C-alpha cells in the first residue's frame, strides 16, 4: 500500500529536513524522483519512490567515505 501513498511538498521537506525553497530548487534541478500531479495545483511523490531514492543516496554517501 506504500506505493499508493503520496507525500505532499511540506511533508517531503520535513522528511528530508530541508526548507521549502530548497525542496523547490531540488525539483527544478531534477534531483528528486518524478512528482505525481494530483490536481491542477497539487502534486505529491510516491512514498515508495522517495524511500528508494533516500536509500540510494545513503548508499552513495557510505561508499564515498
């Protein structure tokens, strides 16, 4: 069921411990998984994709150290 759960921008910023402007910079630079359009002015991200992305970033960081 996690695959269907969507995370809204504020939730995602909180989860990543970043500010909303930083979140939007990351979106504009293509640094996040693709967003899902929920409505005309509403977007979200699949929780499962965000969790995978976070795990990959953690592994990349660990392999550099």
